[in-house]
DNA sequence: CTGTTAGCGCCTTCAT
DNA sequence: ATGAAGGCGCTAACAG
């Protein structure tokens, strides 16, 4: 049972003061050997530190600096592939900046978001990266009031005055719809959520616009599902779609696409014979099965990189005017696949 | 711009000493109003604290206590669905215990694992939940030496004497293989990794045993792939399998299954006509496409619950003999699907 | 060049 | 019932 070794131990062992040890260690971190200090003393201190397997106590350093070197990241659900991919990239980025990340999931509940924010703040996070959910406006505002660096991603609250990183949702949905139209579809139905989230609404707008431009304004149908218990609803929507003569679906999210496509197949219909499909984000499935559909990949890496860049600049106190970064979809691709399985 | 308020501010404002404030706040946290302190003084202090919107500085408290209320969780890759699902459940559990979680990914690199461990420890995590990777034995040992609560999940290092939560890999692979055999397959080939991970090895053993029991010892073939750049290798393995007359594949992980099945389809073969398939973990794809295969679901929730239970008991200092929890697969299911798409 | 001093914010004896 | 003092580990500023 070794008790933790501190600079004090090193100082005693090396016969110098703790301050000197600290100085050497600090400047060592910079990479270059500590100038301004005797080479020999430096070497000696370093050697002792190695021997004792010294690990600096970051908590103490944080107390001193008034920072925690930690960033709180709050998604709706980290097990959602879209977010877990971003999480991974954020983790990689954080490595560069020397931050550690605490993750949390709201499950689209503003109540949970509130608790998460409180916990993270009292833990002293230096900044927050948040995917806001429905009804989270006051919470977001309070974070701003408290002067805590904040970056919203994927979605925004209404009238949000701060920094954010979002997809060009309207353009993406527009493009997706156009692809479907180009394939000859006319009765294109969009499946979306009842939740009022900015990204969802923008996607709906993009769809609307594309339909209008194509003279298909009368065919616009947007089915909105609750976030929970979607399966049953999806089934009935598919059935109604058949009656309506719908020939294509545009799914507002990947989750919705998975649920929707499952429902289509479950009810005995097939893709693309009965319905053409367009959706957001690639899915492992698209690699395994050669399904013919249109999808766009959201630039997960950019979401991560841009939000980390913004948040670290904010934390560093670099004066920043409001930065609203709008990402463009990276790939718009039509599956050109065989239907083997 | 409000500067942070500390107990000192409250003390001054309330005309008492910081010690009293601290005492009140601390005992307040316990739920009951501070006994041993004048009711009025207590109320007064509390009121001032509210007015000033006092938030205790957890960093300072951590420094004092030498604990952080934080647990470090290190996976190989949090964007892997299996792990992100566990991450989600761990997050839910942590909520109950009052811990916050820091996640990290090793990418199967022991070097990264080492860095992650150092960072987390120096950040003062109270405990570590780790998915060890190849070559991580010394790192794991050093954690034990340093007397830091540790729980390994999914895999173990060789000779690991501590606490862990793992799947009954051998039985699962055995069962999976038997299903394939029951379907009439004889030349069943297993696809695995070159990495020497306990879970992988155990799965191989389960496969071996099942094959031997069925008198198919001569048909045992285990193809081992490197963890990176697998795609090209998979292609050639599929081609060789065709030449060998292989009639089924058992994939050692879900990632491998996705890659393998993609390769099968990519090379013009189909499932289950050309190859029967068995694998670990459900995939969204299985819901969308009606593919016929055999798979088992690993109990992600149990992985999370059991590891959190162990780690919190360890942190709480409850004397625990070594606990090695072996989870059984929850579902063993044969896809009974149509092949519509 | 090297060492000392003085806290960061909090909590816990030990007096009063 | 309350306050004063010391210290957790580290570092910046200030002597020596």
C-alpha cells in the first residue's frame, strides 16, 4: 500500500524545496528542460520523481488554477450511433487539448438535462457542449447567465444567441427529397417527430421546399411521431401510406429510418419495389445488405472538431463573436446496390 | 459577470466564520438540518447562501477528501454499439450512486490505455472500470498495486486476481456453433482476431469444443484477422472459404460479423444460401432486413449494473473477496425471416 | 540560480 | 454554539 507521492516527498528525498520541484516539473511539461535551473539539480529532481513514480495531483492544480480541465458533454442518448460517433471524435479531440470529458444523456427530457447541467457545473466543468431538447430554453439561458462557456450542437433553442455547430438541415433534406423526385417519386411522405426541435423543423422545411419546387405541394405529407413508443405508430403509418399510394419515404432521422424500414418489411412490403427510401446517416446495415436508398452522412468528425474548437476558445477567453457553424453534409449518395439477400 | 461565491463570501455576508458556514452546508447535505447549531443561525446562513447562489467548489472538496466522486470507464471504443450501449446503462446506474463518469477509448492500444489510466488517476477517479486490451497486463497490475478500485469487464488479463464481469464466452460460442450444426452445417469456419484477448480465446474454445463433440474436429478452421485493416483480409478469407467448401461462418464479434457479412455480399455470395452465419450481438440491420442467421445478445445492462455494483462496493471499502461475475447470454435466437429485400 | 511565502476553497480538530 | 488555525497538493510571486 503505497501512499500517493507528492512534490513534498520529492523535495524531501531530493533535499530541495517543494517550490523548486514544482518549477522543474511545470517547465518540464513544456517539453524543454527547465532553463534557469541548474542542470544537475534538474536531473536529480527528475530522477527522484521517476523513482518515486510521481504523478501530479491534478485536483490540486485545478484548485490553484480555478479550472477543472473538464468539459461536460450532454447528448440525448450516447448509445445512439450518431452521437456515440461524435462522442468518440470529441474524446480524440479532447486528448489534444488536455481536457477530460464527462458524458451525459438527457433522453430528450429537459428535467434530466437540468439535473445533468447542475451536476456538471458543480463538478466544475470548464465548459459545456449540449444537444438541447424540447423545453430546455430556460436551462440553456441560465447557463449563459452563469457565464459558463457553452456550445450547442445538432440543434438550437429558439432565439439562442450563443455558439453552435449544426447541420445545414434544410439543404440536406431538400437534396434528399430532390433525389427521390429524380427517381420518379411523386407521393413522397416524410416521417418526423412531434418534438419541436430546430433540426427536425428545418428538415421538414427542406422537404417542403423541394416538393413545392417540383410542383408537388399537394403531395406534402409529414407524419409526426412521438419520441417514445414509436413502433406501433410506425406500423399504422406504413399501412396508411399504402392506402394513400405513397411511393417514397423521407425519414427525418436515422433512428426513424431504422424503425420505418423495419415496419415496411415487417408489414410485407419491400424496398425499393414498394417504397423508395431516403434518410440521414449511414448505417452498418447498408454495408451488409445491398439495399437501394438515398442517404447523407452527417459530418460527425466536424461536429466534434468544431464544437471542441469553439468551446476551448471560449474557455481560453479568446473574445469570440457569436459563432454559428453550419456544416454541410459530406456525402450524398444513392445506393447502387444489388438486392442479394 | 459574477465572480464565484465561496463560503468566505457567505461568512462575511452573514457575519459568521467560514467554519460555521462549512459545518452547516456539510451537515445540510446529509439531509437533516444541522443539529448542534443554532436554528436561527442555520437558517440565516442558508438564506444568505441562497441569495448569493452559492455553489460549493467540488474541486476544493475533492482535494480535501482525496476523492472525486468520479469513476473512469475505459472501453476499446465507445462508438462500438456494444460498448456505447453499456456506456448508456453505466451512466444510468451512476446516477443512482451519485457518481459522474469519465469515458475513454483505447483503440486496442495498451499505450493509450496507459495514458488514459494515468490521466484518470491523476484526476482522482475513485475507481476504474476497464476493458483491457492486448499487452495491458502490467498496466492492470500497476492499478492494483496502487490500490485503486478496479473492475474489468468483457475481458480479463491473464492471471488477473481481481474483480470482473464477463460473459460466459465459451458456452455462448458453443451454443452458437451447435445451432449451426443443427442446421446441417459441417464445414463451419470461425472468424476471429489475432489479438490475444481472453474473451476471444474463450469463444474459440467454445467453438472447438462444439465441433469436437459433433465429430467435426477435422473441420475446425479459425481465421484470425488483425484488428486494423480488416476489410481486405476478410475478402480473401471469404474467397478461400468458397474454395474450401465452407458452409457456415461463426463470427467472434459483431464488428467482425458486419465486416464478414459485407464481404460475403460484396463478393457475390448470399446468406444463407451460400453461407449460414452465426454471431454475437444483435444489430439494427437484423430488424430492417430479414436475414436468416443465429445470434446471441450479450446482456449489456447486466454488464453495466454488475460492474457499477462491484466498483461502488469496492470504493465504499466493503471488504470483498474476489468477485468474478459470469453473465449468461440472454437470448439465443435464430432469425426466422423472409428474404424480402 | 534557489528557496520561502502565501494562498486557491474547503473541511476538521481544538479551543473558546 | 461558534471561531481560529492548519492543511490537502500545487504554483506564482517574491526574496535571498
